[in-house]
């Protein structure tokens, strides 16, 4: 009997390196599902974009008539009610697509493991469909530097957005494994490889919060 393919959920703070860890796992053979990409595609589907425009206006569109995420983000990350409204529009279909994708991957003979890279993994209750949850630990200053360089966010943006997410301590507490992303990429990769060989290659699940 074929062993159940594990779903590895990745959680952590903003710019902690969740997608970096997902890519590392992908390089080891995992199939990666990027929940944010699914949500971004949904935003610009005909039915979804019209619903968004009806609520927030067409000033959030670019010259091609597509929704500009940063303009929408400025609105929803300034008001919890507006963010909740957007999530109610997008999340049900996004979660359905994620579950469908997991089911299809589990039926493929070549699938070794599935990684779910979702910014709101905990907030959307997606941990319920994960067999293992990884928490990516990164220093606040490191995260701030990353968003300044890669996302070009203004000062204070990361703090503002964190208010709309669950606490890092809570996410860390429910995680099965903690990966430190505070040193070099090589150090992080070594931890990811250790996890992979312990839990996926050997097909066994160890004690909570550790590799042994």
C-alpha cells in the first residue's frame, strides 16, 4: 500500500523567508503550491475583479484594466474590515483550488512530498490539511531589511501589516519544526536538508519540535 504523501505547511512572519524555504524543499524534490500566486491570479479573474471593483472602485486598476495589488493593499491593510471583506471574496475559492491541487498531486506516482507556501497558513486554517508545519524564524531587523530591498515598502509597512496576522509566538507554538533563517543561506539549506532526510526520505515523523 502506498504511503500517504505528506503536506508540509510553511508559516512565519512577513519576509522571514517562507518562500525561500519552499524553494529549497522544491529543489529536494517536493511539489510546491504557492497560495499567494493562486490568490493573485484569482484577483484578476473576471468575476472576482468585478466584485473587487464594485467595492473599492476602478481607481485601483492599471492602464490595462488589471487590479494593481499595491493600490488594493493600501486600502485593505489600513482597515481590518476591508481586509476581511477581501479575504471573504478570495479565500473560499483559493482554498478549494489548493485542496484540489493537493488531491491531484497525491494521486501522481512521482510526488514525493507537497509543500504549501501560504502567508496566511494559520489564519486561513490551512494547517488542518498539513501533516507537518514548519515555522521560519527570522530576526525582525532582518525581515525589515528584506522588505526594504525587495518589496520597496515604506518604513513601518511591515509593522502595520503584522497587526492583521496572527502572533508569531502562536505560530511558532503550533509548529512541528522550527527552521532558523538568521544566518547564511547555506546554514538554512543544511537545516532544510536535515528535515527532508529525517521526515521525508526516511518516511517517518519524529517528536514534536525536534528532529529526534
